[in-house]
């Protein structure tokens, strides 16, 4: 994989990116968060029949979610494809590398540090995070920037539940996610493909949105290592690389942080990375996608949906923004 550097890239000022309406509504959003309010009040779609447990790992069942848009009616991707075709560069750049190399990852004990602009910073062990809120099953589309997609039955709860407990301050405008960096467990770290650790981030209102999932499992079981065990982020309207895996730090910050791919190749990977069929990657069209598990490489491609099909729930977050400029 080639690596481009642009040291002359001027980091945008947060206030030039975020619509004024978002900031004007911020205190109301935070109050709603503290009260456990949901942003999307649309009717939920009928739930699919719960996919059968594969019986590979420990059970982690989740109840039906009441969050609007939390269950697509698309056919769920087979477990073997979800766990065997992955991007997780810490374990290698080939799609089969994570399943082959991630077995050495130790997910117990595990601690997530909460830092920055919060009233209650501190360390959360995995067991405490698992007990923080009832688990839900959410069947989300996952769209990757290379042009392929999946439908995954995740198990977890809204990131907003954790945010409500740690209480972001009025200075918090972005949430940064830092993932594990351990050369003893992750052979891909020897590669110069990216600067480690892997870092991603969301704007505060994106992180607060009820669709933004802190995932601990899939298919009714705990996360396999290659899928981001023991916990990962899932923001279903964004390209898959926005959803950091094996998270060890969550930081609340005032200024927009640079993310890993934005740092590596800013001309190709922007901060927002919302799924948009009208904005092509320089090397790939985003107008269509190939659904993994459907008749192999020769399956007919399907049109890519704006915001990955979640526009009714999240479109208002970007009102007034030029989505070709803020890609």
C-alpha cells in the first residue's frame, strides 16, 4: 500500500466546519442526552428474525432496540463472511489477515480511559462497561470505502449512554477514539502503512446520536478478535474505517482532531467520511457497492445509498454543509 504525506495540509477550524445551528442547539442536545432523550423519533422498522447464534464464542444476547432505524430489513451477511473478510490493519492489510492473526489478542483484562473535557474522567473496566446499559441487537449496514458492504447484527448500546455517565463539559465539541497499539499482539504494527495508534473521531452531536453504537458483540455472541474485540465503535452512516476497533481511550476535546487516514492521505480521506454516492474516492467510484456473501465477485452491484440509507435519522446533522467539500 502506498503512503502519501501532505505536511502542508491546513487543519480546518472547527467553527468553519460545524453549522452554526448545531452549536446553537448544542446545550439543548446535551440536556437531552443527560435526560436519556433520543434524537430520531421516527417509527422503527419491523425487526428481522434474530439471526441464529453461530456457537463460536460466549453468548451476548441483546433485546430489540427501540432506536429509530436500528434494524434494516436487508438480508444479514453470513457469519463466516462477517468474521473472515475484514479491515483491521493492526493484524495485516489483506482481508484474511485479521482472522488469521488476531487469535493472539488478549481481551481480558481490558480498560478504557475516559479523558479530556468531561466532568467524570477515569478508567472503565470491561465488566463495568458491559453492565452500564442493557444490550440491544441492531442490524446495521456496513459500507466500506473500497466499494463493498455487509449487513451485521451487532450487539451493544448507544455510545450516548456512556457519555451521559461521564458528562461532557461545555468545551467538548469532538470525541476522539484511540485503539490498542501492542506490537507483541499485533503483527501489522510493523508496517508503515499508518502512524500508530489508530485514531478516529466524531463531532459531539454525531457521537451523541442514538444510532452511534458502542458494540461488544455480533450474532448474539461477544465480538471475535478480528472484528474489534472486546469493544468497538459503529457509526452506520459513515464508511467503515470511521468505526475504531479495540478501543482503549475515549477523549473529549475542544478542537477537531486529525484522524489516522486523514493524517496519512488527506486528499483521499476526510474527517467526516459520510457514505455519499456522489463523492468518489480518487481511486474508486462510490456510486455502487458489492454486498459480501451474495454470489461472489460476479454478483450485480447495488446502488450506494446516501448516508448508507440512514439519511432520515442523521441528515439533519449536516444541514447547510457542503458534503462534497466536507467529505
